[in-house]
C-alpha cells in the first residue's frame, strides 16, 4: 500500500507541476501575441494614414505583408472589405481550442477619420504556430518525465519493501530457533547491507551455539550454561548494534531527505487546499509512517554493552558523531573526572539516557544548541542534557511517550531516577542521577536530594 501511495504522490506532483507550467505558458503566449498584434496594427495604421492615395482597402493591399498576422479591414456591419495575408502564411495551423485559449478575440482599431470605419483587425494566423509547438512540447516533456520518475519510485520503493519483508520473515524464523536461516543477496545497496548484517548476526548466534555444544562435552552443565549465555549475549549484542546502525543510517537518511523535500514543497506552496499542497502532505505522512516502522524495528534491538568501554569515551564518540552529522547545531560536552570507572549498570543507564535525550532534542525540539554534562557528585553519577528548543512552560508531572518511559526504566534499573525540567535557555533539561556502585531502587530517594542544585545549573 505504501508503494502505491508513493507513486500516486509522485504522479500528482508531476501533473500539478505540468498544469502550472502549462498555464504559465498560455499566459506568456497571450502577452507575446498581444504585443505582436499591437505592432502589426501600428504598422498598418501608419501605412493607411501616410500611404498613397486611394481607398483604405487599396492602400492595405498595397502595403508589405506582416509576418505572422493577417490584416483585415471591416466596415460598420463587420463585413470584410480587404485582407492582407501574413507574410509567412502556411497550411499548418494551431488547433482551434488553443487559439480560443490564447487569442479569444481580435481587438479592432479605427482606420478611418475621427474613429470612424473601416476597422482594422490583426488576425494571428501564423503567429500562433510557434507558441503552440513550444507549449505542446513542454507538456509532452513534463508528462514523460512524470511517468519516468513514477516508474523509478515504484522500482526503488518496491525494492525497499521487499527487503523489509524478507528481513521480517528471517527474523521470525531466527526467533523460532532456525539458526541456519540466511538471507540471499537482496537488490540494491540498502538491501545488500541489511542481508549482510543479518547473516553476520545469524552466523554469530549459530557459531555461539556450536561452541557451547562443544564445551558441554568437556565441562560441567553449569559452566557450559554460563559460557553459552555469555557468548550468545556478547555476539548477539554486537550484531544487533550493527543491524540497528545500518537500518538507522541508510533508511533514516533517505526518509529525512524525502520528508525535507515534502516540507519545502509545503512551505513554498502556501495554499494548503491546493492539490500540490495535499501531495506534499501525503509525502510527509508516508515518510513518517515508514520512519515509525523502522524505529519500531530498531527499538527491538538492544544497544551495545559498555562493559569494555569507558563511559566518558563512549559519550565523546557519540557527540563527535553528532557534530559531524549536524554541523549546523552546536554541541557542548563537559566530562568531569571520576566517571571512568563506574558500575556497569550506571554506565549503561547513563549512555542510554544520553542517547535517547540527544535524539529527542534533535528530532522534536528544533534545538540549535545542546549541552551534555557528566559529573560525579555526592556518590552519584549525574548526567544532564540541556537544549534551547521548544520546551514546555512547565515540565509535565507525568510525561508520556515511549522514549521517556524507557529512560525512566533504565534509571530505575540502575537504582536511580530521571527528572525533567525547563532549561534556562527555554528548552528541556533531562537529569539522570544513579549511584556510582551497584544499588537497588531503594536508593532512588537519595538521588532526588540533588534536584534543586541540578535545576540551577546550565550546561
């Protein structure tokens, strides 16, 4: 269904652009013919007024022919007295309906004394042919281009949908225990990357299972179970991170580009009731739906473990990546000493909350400046993310949303708490406070004793 919507959007956009350009072409033709007709009438009037003696009809027929226009003299009863054919008159003519669009009526001017008959009329016999050919060719080119682009969109979207369907089916087979499940080489660069990442993950899981089975023959059941769990956990986490990164990096970039083009179209149109505006809304809505689907897949993939990575280094790398990806925004990073060796639960919670808070600031707040501050204070690891985006007037008491719910869950699992407040820059402040060492949820109240102090700080 998404494939059809994309193609229909492209066709609607192409037809709307074709109609706009066609209408503009008709207006240009009208103005051009009006100017040419005025010049032809002026030349004829000058000849009739200052030419040789004789009747007006005789003087008209004696003057040189005018390119593109036939000159006519009519009496007061609108009867034709004389006609001077155009200099370049030929057998080919523009269609009558095109003539009615660009030249609905030939204006007449008096060729007699004091505004009296006969009346002079300039008829665009040959002058219509060139504008007609140009207008017709423009419409044909636009229609052909629209069909070609729609065909390309049909092929590319179909390829992406096919790759997503194959991936979903393979993930289901793997979840049911078919560890030998592999994806073939899928069409396109994105499909190839998805297949390679999935096959690496499936191969690693299968290899871990085989290694565990081999160790079971020479070890006790308890040691084999622990080794198998650890090996599968590490390999699965690494492969899931790679798969999530590939989905986010490849598909997310194209979706952002499509949505940005839709936003630009909507802003330039102005009239939200026009067909072109509705087409841009459809493009934006389709991009949002695909983005929501890809985010749902990524949310099922757990992030990489921080057991072998120092938290400050991981945060530094995260901010460096964001600076490269968003050079138009300002990122500030402050890392106080003492956070290099913290409990695994605290490091994991801090990393995940920082990742989610930065993502929310980039996607939803429209912030131009984001600050991340990590420090150790009173036996707590404190992470604070501030932005200057569209913050609420007051922080909600019970905020909703999947991202906030996950951040609260991570904080509680590490024995800490998560707080939201309005930043001094007018945006949102996200504060995480967790014990440096492993602690249960009973210590959450201790983390709250620093709220007032943290609320007065600005990164």
